[in-house]
C-alpha cells in the first residue's frame, strides 16, 4: 500500500471518531491538522497532529486515545498523536469541511460559519482576539 493510500485509509477511519461535545467526526469538524507517514527500515510511523474546538477540553486525552487506536487499527503502524491546541491559528468553523458544516446545520438548525462571522466579523478578528487573550 502506498503512503497516499495509507493516508486516505487513515482519514477514512478517522471519520468514525467523533468530537465528544459536537457530534461531528474529527475530520469534517476540521480538528485533524496533519497526517504524516515516515517510512524507516520497512516500518511506518504515523504522526497525527490535531487541535480542539476550544482549549482546556476535559476530554482531550480521551480523544487522543481514540485517534491513536483508530489509526493503529486502520494501518497497523506505530502512531504518535500530538495535540496542538496552543499552536496558531486556533480552530474556527472555517476549518470544517462542507460536509461538517452541513451536518452541523442539520443538527443545530443554523450555519455555524454565518453565526461566527456575525459575531466576529472575520476570522482575522477572532484570531487577534485569541492572541490578545492569551498574551501572544
């Protein structure tokens, strides 16, 4: 199986992992920031970097474990999972896939991106507010 085939298999499997608070899978919610595969001496190590919708989520460890187990089961490789919620830019609804936004709209009755933009005006305004709040 090629690296790209493994990567697609991983993303497909991760669509079965749901955020515990917003019942949308972590791929369509836009939490998965990066999936990389490193081949060394006949074995593959997978690195998954992900974020949260909000820092301080008490279920972050549970989500890390679910991601790790799901990827291991999908491709049988060593997996390193890294939570990067302190990295910028922070998560916004713009990170969601179109499918994720549509699922959100079906579940909650409104477009999360429209609501976000009404509140913040732009993604840049939100990011600036987060930087100020965190002293960055």
